[in-house]
């Protein structure tokens, strides 16, 4: 196998029509629009309709990316779906996408790195392409998190929303004189700390309660998203900042070299803190948290697609992705467009 470079040739996204505004949440829990906006930067988020599925969102986002890329459906040889909220335990969401779009030749699997899922899947997909194993990959991040939200818990229900985002990666032979990748994935930093699984989690209903109590050191376990908001906030700021800096240092790049920052969209104050600590200015930061909240793996994909469509990501740009997730899991990935 030779070495190949990777290009992100297209993106797409799709969200449900149903909107949950801050005013809607005021009617459900003791909160208010001003608190939510100033503490999180979120104005509204989307929610799956009763008959709508994560699979529907994923297929719609994938189809938009495929249309934009102008590729033949049979060119797709790999589909990776990033999600922690698939409609089925199995088959994987990626197989459902394959069926929906008719990409008969694709190899399909899911990848669960929770909120860091899109970033991890971009890295995985790029590596399959860089080795020459596959030529065209479809990466889709899709979530239906509102199905796992307790709408009496103001600590979590204000944050999360549903949506899907997709990207198409394509391999091209690397120029012979090149020392390393000239486009696509240039470098990445991934990490995990499993000793902190209890900072944020959502139990499956099949897990024995006694085991969950031990795991989380708590007595009340519900089938909804649970998080220690403050601990997550702190860990996210430190985790993404440190990871991003490691990539910059290894690449001997100053923060000013980054053209676009695509961070996970969990809380605007987390994103602002990362921008401030790394020296990447706010105007270079892709955001969609105001309109979609935290859509977990899909959040970063939605922000990236928004900026691609606005023409804010140009050929040759250096794009830094950075994400943080329950696990704890974190990562940063540097791409040349
Ligand atoms: C959850 C989060 C929004 C809470 O914001 P915060 O600024 O840390 O707020 P705190 O928990 O310190 O609470 C501050 C005050 O606001 C109150 N408060 C908390 N949630 C509130 C809400 N939705 N509406 C109104 N008041 C609220 C608290 O009770 C507290 O009141 P007190 O000072 O009288 O005790 C924030 O911590 C966060 O975004 N964390 C990261 C979450 C994340 O990334 N999750 C992904 C994991 S999967």
C-alpha cells in the first residue's frame, strides 16, 4: 500500500423541524431564558418528532454531503457512523445509512466516542484512506439525545438537542517529494481517563442497578443523561486546551496559523475559555450552539457544515477540531483543507 493524502470534499447536515426554545423550557423546569443564554449561549435546540428517527437524520445529512460531493453512490467504500443514541442496538447505524442511501459496496461500522465521536471518526476514516485501504469514506455523526433527557432536570435538559452532520473524505496519491501529508489529516492527539466514567453517563436499562450504584457512587440511577456539570465544565476546558496545544507544539505552529477552530459545542463559555487560553480569536471559531445546543457527536459536524456552507472554510485553510466527552474522552485533530 502506498501513502495517500485525504481531502474533505463535502459536508452536509440535517436537524429535526421541532424547536425547543428557552421559553418552552421555562414552562417545564425552574429556569429562565436569561440564565440559559448567559450561562450556556444556547437559545434553542431541536427535538426528534415522535415518528422521526436518528436513522432519518443520518440519511438526510449523508445525502446532502453526497449531493454536494457529486460522487457516485458506488464510490463510497467506507461508512463510519458516530453516535451514542442509535435507534437499534444492532445493526449499526452505519448499516442503516448504507441501506438508506444504497451504498452497496461500503464497509460499515459505528464508533462511539460520545461527544468526541465525529472527531474520532474523522481520524479513523482518514487513516483507512491514508494507507490506501479505501478511497472514499462517508463519516456521519447523528444523535437523538432528547430521547434520553429528563425534562424535570434543569441541570441537563437545557443543554441538549438532536441533529446530524456528515463529511465525505477522499484519498489522492501523495506527491512523491512530500515529507508528510499535504492535505487532510496532518496530526491528531487523542486521550481518555476511564477513572472518571462517573462524571457523565447514561445507563442502559439492562444494566443491573447494584452495579450502577457502585459504578457511579450514587443511589438514584435513572435511564437519562446524568452529569456533574461543574466537573465536566472544568475537565472540558482543560482537556481541549491541553490537547489542542499538544498538536500545535508538535507541528511547531503558533495559534495564529489556525484559520478555523471547530470545537465541540457544549457550552459557549467552555468554547470562549479554550479560545482565550489558546489564543485563537473568536471570529475564527465555528459556532452553532446558539441554535442547536449540544448535539453530542453531531454538534461539531453541524458547526463545521454551517461554516462550510457560509464559505468560511477555504481551500488550503488549517482547520483544528477539538472535542471533549463523557468517558472521559478528548481529542484534537488538525486538517489542511
Ligand atoms: C451544566 C452547566 C450549564 C451549569 O452551569 P454552571 O455555571 O456550572 O452552574 P452551576 O451548576 O455552578 O450553578 C450556578 C447556579 O445556577 C443554578 N442553576 C443551575 N442550573 C440552572 C438552570 N437551568 N436555570 C437556572 N438556574 C440554574 C444553580 O442551582 C446554582 O444556583 P446557586 O448559586 O443558588 O446554588 C455547566 O456547568 C456546563 O455547561 N457544564 C458542562 C456540561 C457538559 O459539557 N456536558 C456534556 C456531558 S455529556
